[in-house]
C-alpha cells in the first residue's frame, strides 16, 4: 500500500515519468521509454522532436513542422526538409514513404529548388507512396499505397491512388469523425510546453 501511494503521489509526478505515461495513450510510432529518455536528456539536437524508427531518414529537420499526435517516423521513410515541410494534426505516415519539399535544378543538380509541402490534418499516407515537392494536401487526404502524388489536392476529403495520383473516391465530410486523444503532444513535447520548446530549439521554423 505504501509503495502504491509513493508511486501515485510522488513518482508519477516526476515530469519524465508523468509525460511518458501520458504519451503512451496515443502510441506514436517507435516510442519506447528508452527513446523518450534519450530525447529528453541525452539528445543534443532536438530539431527531430518526434519518434523516428532507426531506419527512417530525416533531412533538414529545422524546416519541418509537425502537428499534434502525428506518426510520421515509420521504418524506411524519407522525410526531407530542403524547403519547408508542414504536417497538420493527427497525420499518419506508413512505412517506406518519401515526402519531399525540395528538388534538384534540372540544369544544375548542385542547386536545390525549395518549395513548401503541406500535409493536412488527419491525412493518412499509405505504404511506399511518394509526395513530391510543392504538393498541398487538404485535410483527411488518404493516399493509397504505392501512389505518386505530383500535384496538389487542397480541398482534401478524398482518396488518391495511382501514378500520377488522382482522386478515386470522395470522403463524406459529414460522416468523418476526427480523432481526438485525451493527451495531445507535438512529438515528445506536451502541447502546453511546446511554445517554450519551439522558441528554444526551433527558432528557424
């Protein structure tokens, strides 16, 4: 009884312990207690502030912004922030997905053409898909596995498939139920702490 009291009243209120148990409520990709502790206490570069699998490649992290409760670090993904890459809230990205915000100049491949790539709230990007630089996907856009998205679909609420991807199905907005978790985080960072974290570590965003 005393041990249970000690845990609930004292240990659970230690920030790293309390935050971890809350984060587990939405099960973001690749989150473990050891990774969480590594991020909080040992990782000097905190521009990648969300869980990423060891096989996920992230470049230009200072140009990448993620929304609340995203899962974008699955195995084999290539998340590229040469330009500016913005993820809305509750975005899900499956394995082996490439999302880019810049490309090489076709006349001089030593130069990059920077663009803004935007993935809207509640979007779901299927396995082996590619999102090319400058694409703007509206809210609740579902990209079918293996698709190559070459142009924008800013209205969202649709299913895209193919190469190049096109709309194969409209999603009824009136029947869509947006996900909502009791605890909301920007990666590893609680919503109420994110402004301070952003100011300290992500000034370039």
